[in-house]
C-alpha cells in the first residue's frame, strides 16, 4: 500500500524517479486524484516555508520543483478525468528587454506546484504580449519579472497597459532583484514578491481578498 507521505518526502528531496514511481503506484492502487495532489502541494508548501526560514536554498527548491513537475505529468490524466482543474490561471514572464529567467522559472514552477494554472511567456515579453495572453487565457494573475534596473520602466509600462485594459479581477504581482515594495506601490502593482515562496503566498492571499 502506497504511503503518500513517502511521495511528499520524495518530492521535497527532489527524487524524481521515486516521486514518479510512487505517483504511479498510488494511481494503480486507486488512490483519489485529489488526495495525491494534496500530498504533492503540501510537499511544495513545506519546501517554500523552509526556503523562507533559510533551511533550503534555490538549488533545493529547483530540484523539488522538478520532481513535482514530473509527478504532476503522471497524475495529470487522472486529474483531467476527475474534472479537477486549477482554480485560476496565472500568466508569467520576464519583461521587455530582459532575458533573465532563473527567478521567473522558479516562480512558475512553484505556482504549478501550488496547483495554479500557469502560462509561461518566457523572456523579453512586451506589454502587448502580456495583455494578449491575459485576455486569451482569462488570467486572474499576471506575474512580471525583471533582473535589470534598466528594464524596470518596461515593468511600469506593462502594469499600465494591463490597468488600461480594465480586466475584471486581474491581479499583478511583480518581483526580481531590483524590485521593491515601494516600486510596486509606485507603478500600481497589487503585490511584490521578494522570492518564489512569497509569490505563492501572495497569490493565494490575492485570490481570496
């Protein structure tokens, strides 16, 4: 009989082979898709909390996220069959002029690990592309990343474009090395996330606000 705590532990240490094996075993033993998903999400939540306490660091978060991603790929058909979908969709990307993606990728993986629907637009994304994706996917959240101070104006322009479109209920979360809460307030973003774990918490709070 599969132990879902073992699955959670495998994800937390980034053991992809063990995590996918235990996911398949749980499916074979007819464990409910929601129950399996909750074990996975719980594992990623714990990794996020450990990161905030400086007990683990970016490499550990990355390998845990990859284990979660591979396990989710195994579970996804069962989720679809059971009609279990993410509660909302988030669009994420690095703003125009900026090609850095490590932080953005980590946030995207952590959001997926929290069972948010994620559309990753990549890097050097124009305000127009962010807006088009938000409309197309009926996004509830748009995440903007910037590593360069020279691309902070592009972040401001993107927030302005999203606000001008007046998309009902849309929340904008920003982050990156040069970004501060003061800048987020200045440009009209809904939240500033200093790290990937905080980005998960921020979105959860915004979605129940």
